[in-house]
């Protein structure tokens, strides 16, 4: 763990194992932090806050810029650790490191653009000035599926704003977090500005982040279930929160879309990170008369993707994160088949040869998916594509909006009118129009409804870490 500028074991010397999900091998043992360690990290962040927040924006920017340069130098090392610890193919891991580094550069620049306001007053003797100030010490909790970029997406804006941070990464991916903190150490961030606590049981950290009076802000990426629970507890102590939670993205193909182009896009985004992405399409809506052509093209591309260890050349589908993820996928597929879905390809665990000890599930395509099936309602977080036929009289946007989630949605059409109508009517925070990658450090990322609140990245991202202070001056 990295606390107050030093690498430390847990107070009680406890450790836990980190596994390679492709092989089942233990990769390393890392400290299993206790309640005491968490308190020490929070206190260190508190001590560092006053001097860090007093630096000029240019000085903080310089640290972030330095960390960005180091991160790019270490791109290959970081990507290799990520593939071994999290499972995604090496090329995808390299992309993630680049995406993660982008946030350091973006917020190194945004640090210098935290503008206040002057507001005209109705009273001649009065002046209003609005100041933006850092919220204070931030508690950050990140997931395993994007174990590097979720860290920089939170820490870069927090640091740019002048906040200090305690991070708890997911228990499946502490090694990526440790590598990131080596970068912050090398960038010579002052002691206590960033602190890392690794722990197998996340509950005590969550409990301290929502109750310790030093923490002024909680930023969380993970499941809706945990996000809601933390939000409830944070409300009792009036902590600021940002939540990036689950998704259930619709992918709408209109009848004027090119089925080949749409199928190509849908496969790329559906199987990104073996389906373990919060923006992964979970419901693919296709006009009934186009289902056969679309499914044929889609399945051809799915069958061309090689599953295996992400370190091996040409592998496109890595393992799932663990046994629970495999069970969830198996359960959704079984339920769908029992209720009348057609299995076009996949539909089983992969255990042949070297895959035996990992958590592999075959990339799967289901058609005839209907409302009654679990997969129509629940986030899958795995490599299963659910194709749903719709008819001309159906309001497909209404069908797409029929979910508690509201993170990402995709639309394929050649009609500008349809594209604009869908963009305006879809109740999701991120809409890809003939575009499967509507994400960038420069663009706001976040969801509506049960997908959370707040936005990360973009010029909005830094606001999550700022307070607004009004000064009324009588002169
Ligand atoms: P999870 O909620 O179980 O875990 C996420 C993080 O929360 C981990 O660090 C975990 O240790 C921690 N956590 C778990 N229980 C906790 C508790 N009681 N108190 C404090 N922290 C706790 O989620 P997961 O299943 O590991 O991650 C996948 C989920 O994350 C999916 O639902 C996915 O959609 C979501 N996700 C969302 C985004 C986004 O930007 N919206 C990005 C990635 C993942």
C-alpha cells in the first residue's frame, strides 16, 4: 500500500492472493489493509490537503503532466500487467493504458481552467464574486474491468482541482493500481497527496469513506447495488458523491442501416473486454425482416474471434473475471433458452486444453430474445449478444428506454432525422450514432437513472471535485 508517500505492508501483516483469470495461477500477494490502515491513509490525505490545495494550478498541472509522460513510457509494462491480472487481450490493454493516460494530460490542462465568476448585483454598493475551491479529501473506489483508466479518470480531476485522495482498487486488480502509484511516486507527488489501500474486504473502506468526517467526497465506479448502498450511507453524512454504475445498453439498428456495417460495429462493442464493459450493448434491436442478414454477418464475425489467454497473439476474447461471472452468464443463457431463445453460436463454457483452468465462456449469439427473459432486463457483463426482433409498428426507442439503466445507447441509421430523434429521445447519458466508441477524455462520461450520477472526463469532470463559494462584497 502507498500511504503518506511510503510503500507499506498492512498493519497486521495480512495479505491476499491476486489471480490470473486466464490460468488460475497466483500472480502475487498484496497487503490486505485493515481499518487502521484506512484511517492512516485518510489522515495522511488530510495532512497533505492544505499544502496541495495551496499550490498554483500551474504547479499541480506540472505534476500531472509529469505523471502522464511517465505513464506513456511505461505503457507496455502496464499493459502486460493488466492482461495478466485482468485478462483482456494485450492490444486492448495497450488501448486502455493510452485512454488512462489521456485523463492525466486532459486534467493537467483543465487544472488551469478552473474559472470563477463575477455577477452584477442589483445594489450599487454590492459586488458578487464566485470562487471555485477543492471539496477536500476524496475517497475513490474503482472496479476491476478497466483497472488503470478508472483510476486516472478519478484521480486526475481530483488532483487538478486541489483535492487529495485515498484510493481503494478492486480486490481482483490491485497490481495495476500499484503500478499507477509507482508512477505517481516517480512524478514526486508530495507525501499524502495520493494514498493507496489494497484490501480483500471492501466493506470497511466503504464504511469509512461514507462516515469519516475528513472525507468530503466519494467517487465510486462499480455495480448499481453497491453504489446505491454507499449513496444511502453517504447521504446520512452529507458527503458529495459521483457514481458510475451498471448499464444495459440498447443497440438499435434501423431498417435503412447497412446490416454489414451495423453488425461489424455491434460485434466490436459487444465483445469489448469479453462483454465486461458498462457500455456494452445488452439488447440488440433489429427490424424483423433484417434479423437473418444481420445475424449471419454478426455470427461470422463472432466465430472469427479467437478466445484464449490475452498474452497470446491473435486472441480477441479473454477470460471472464471469475467463477461468479461465468455462473451469471450461464444462468442468463439457460433462462433464455428455456423461454424460447435460439442459440446461434457459443452457449457453453470453454475448457479445452489450456483454457481449462481459466474462466472462459464462448462468445455467444442468441436470437428470438423476448421481454420475459432475464437477459432482456439484467446487465450480462459477459460475451453474450441478445438479438431482439422488432416490427414497424413498435416504438423501438420506447423499447430501448424500458430499463432502469441509462448509461450508453447505440443507433445505426442513415437518416439524419432518425438519428436526431433517437439522440433526443433516448434516456441514456452516452449515445453512439453509427459510432461504437463515443468515449474520450475530452467527452463527458456518465449515466442517468440507475446508472449513476455525475460525469467523468471533459470540462465537467473537474466540477465533481469543486465547491462553489459566493462572496458578497459591500463597498
Ligand atoms: P462491485 O460493485 O462489486 O465492485 C466495484 C468496486 O466496489 C470494487 O472496488 C469493490 O471492491 C467495491 N465494493 C464492493 N462492495 C463494496 C462495499 N460494500 N463497500 C465499498 N466498496 C465495495 O462491482 P463489480 O461487479 O466488481 O464491477 C462491475 C460493475 O461495475 C458493473 O455493474 C459495471 O457496469 C460497473 N461499471 C461501471 C462503469 C461506469 O463507468 N459506469 C465502469 C466500469 C464498471
